[in-house]
């Protein structure tokens, strides 16, 4: 089973700044089956990125994903107040299990 | 619009059973693979189970060890999760989620979650 490790655990930034979140896989991911989700308190997760770099429907272009192999990054170019939340990466594909990272909390500085 | 609504959560004693339901609307339910994902309050996400659109294929996370059964009734637009031999560490919010068409087994729509508390 692939283990995903996210860093940092907490990221403190100000609105307007750039956020860079990392997700490292325990083994190389075939076909970049890596997704990112945003979760706000009391809400279900929201799909942001799939295929490592493809924005899901309706996701603003300030969110971007990159990476391959074992190292993946979610970048938020200019933070807005509604972006402060917890972010999870997920490995997926045609066969389970579909594992998640432990999350990165993005908080207002 | 797409809606998923879980029901059936609550407090249950260890060793007992519970069945969650997820009512779907706003899309052709029978076209989509569906998942259950859970989250211990204040903790991360954990995938639980998946069922193909026609119910013919089912897969489970290893931790379930045969205790959970996923099923669906396409005529009722409803997804189910039967949970037996519940343990305190099964305490979590259980979400149903729809497989995203373009992103393989990613999840584009989620329910609001059903809280299951296993406690004596």
C-alpha cells in the first residue's frame, strides 16, 4: 500500500501570499494518479486537482498542481480568505486502496 | 443539482450493527461508481469501500476484515453500507461520494456525512 506524507503539518501565511504544499509518496505513482482536496470545518472535502495537475470543474486558476513520481505539490498563487482550510492529497487509480495523506492545515498568519 | 444525503448514523454499542444509507439525486445514479469514505472527528480521511455502477464489483479497505458490506439499489437511487461487529475505532463521520468522471477514483460530490459513534 502506498503511503502519502504531507508537509508541512501546518502552514501559516497571510492573504495574498503564495502557498506551497507538498505530498510525498512511499513509492513512485504510475500515471500520476494523485489528487488534492480542500476541507473546511464542518464541511465535506472538495476536489481541487486530479491527475496531479488538472483542475476539477469550477476550481479557480489560482490553484495548481504539479509533480510526478514520488513528489507532488499543490500551489495556491495568491491566497484568499476562503482558502484557509485543511488540504489532503490522495492516491487513486483503477485498483484500491485509495489512500490519503494526513493533511496540511493552512492557517491565517 | 447533484445531492447526496446520508442517514442512519447514531450511537451503537460495540459488537452491534448499523446500516448507513445515501440517497442520491440530481444525476443518473446508475451510471456512477460510488464510494464510502470516513473521517474520525478532527483527523484525516480514510477510504472505506467502492461499488461499481451496476453493483457487480465491490472492494473494501483492509481494516474492515469482512465486517462491512457495500451495496446499492439503483431503482431507489440509494447506496448502502452495512456495518457489523462495530468497534470503538469505527467511530467516525461516514461520507458517501461519487466517482469523478474525469479523475478515475477521485470524488467530485460528497454527502454531508453521517456520524457513527461506537460506545458502550
